[in-house]
C-alpha cells in the first residue's frame, strides 16, 4: 500500500512564525503535491514537484515556498505565517506520466495561526 | 483557467441510488476524476474517465460527456459508510488536478 505521511496532524503557530510542514511517501513516486483545503473551496494546489529539486507553482503559491531535496520528501514552508493561512494542508504523491489523476494523500495537517 | 461546479450537499436513504453531478469549464482537458473523503480522513481515489461513457467499479459508476463538459458519480445500494464528501477533479494543462468544491453526501437509515 502507498503510504504518505505528514509530520503533524495538528499545529498551532503564531503570526509571523516560520512554519515547516513535512511530507514523506514510500512508493518512489516522482510527483508530489501540496494542497490546502478550506470548506466549500475544495482542494487548491499550492505547489507541486515532478522531480528532486524541481518545483512548479500551483494556483495559490503566494506566501508559500517548497523544498524537495530527496525524492521521498516534500516540504512546505510558510515564510511568515498569517491568520489567513489557517487551513488543512494535504500532501499527495503520484507516479509519473499520465497517472497524475490518481493521487495518494496523506492524513493532513490542520494548521491554526493565531 | 479551470472551474468546476458540483452540489454542496446531497441526502439519500440507505439502499437508494444517488447521482452527484459535476460540470466543468477548462482550458485543457484530459479527464475527470472522483475522490471520496470521510470526515477527518484523507481523500481517496475512486475513478477516472478520459473517454465518454460509463465506467463501473462495484457499487460506484462514473460517467463522462466531453461534449457537454459534464460528468457524474453514481452510487448504488447506498450504505451508511458512503456518508462522506465527494470531489470531482479535472486533469488539465500540465496534468495537474483542479478540484471542485465537494459534495457532502449524507446517507440516512
């Protein structure tokens, strides 16, 4: 079974703090994704990576950066957390080629910024 | 850009059939996916349609009409455990997924 794990289920941070969210997958997938999920808005893509050290902006990259130093690990960084970044953050992975429609998700990190 | 519309909430009774519709507008289209997410859980992949027609997987079926920019997820013989949120997602430019806002399905006894 594909397993995607995220470093924390719940996180509370203060405005202005630098926040790191970590994601690890164990299926040797090339593609990894970071989404945020808000009620009524579905999942919105923040960044994705199709290879080590490669990254592409998604629909809402502002205020976020990412790092992929190893194939299995994809980190989301909030440089200076703000209250409007309070959300559920979901990491996902998929194999390369045409199968990006089948993504495997981690359990999510619920981030609260106060 | 891409936009998807699906109903926010659907209610049905155990044993019934329910259809969740999804309409989309997209600048590039490869296919339509469906995901299920239980409260507190991770989204899980259900189905994918690249071509017009119906795809069946057990109690779940998914339909696509590319000419109408429309698809639906059909759930038969509803069970209580089917209570969850269901998301349609379009594979578009760059092969990224764009998700709809989700449909919350409540199954009542």
